[in-house]
C-alpha cells in the first residue's frame, strides 16, 4: 500500500480513538529519515499507549513492519518507526515541550487529512 494512503488510515484511526492535534507532514524534501511524519497527542499516558497499540495493529493488518518502537512503557512520547513513516504520539506536555512541528513544518508540507475535509 502507498504511504499516502497509509498515513491517511493512521490519522483516521487516531482521530477515531480521540487523539488530538493530529498532523501529518510530508518531509521527503527535508530529511532522509522518512517520507512522512504523523504527529498526535493523547491526554494521558494510558491513552498514548493505547493509541500506539491501535496504530501498530492497523499497520500489521496492512502488512507494514514495525522496525523499532520507543517510549511504549512510559507513555509520554511513543515513536513507531515504519521505515518511510515515523509516528510520534505525545502526551500533551511533551508535545508542547519538544515541538517537533517547529523542526519539520516548512509551511507547505502539511498533508490534508480526509476526515478534516469531511467535517467542513
């Protein structure tokens, strides 16, 4: 499955599970680390962990291999590495502190999320 379809599915599952501030960035022109970054927030450590589990379950169903994960025990900042897609799920305080958007958002690389346009 293509990355742009996968990031839409990831964002939708995060939305359905009540994650907040969901953002997908196309970073292909900015780094060789990955093609897309999915960034979202959870209200507490349990929700952050559950969101990460839900994304991982979806990706396994789609045949994507999780190369590495970090932060799943603490639930403050979970990173899921799917090679071309990095998923960052933050506790709200950590998201504000680390502010990844500042590093990777160039103002033109936001991926429009399908569920956002459906809400209008």
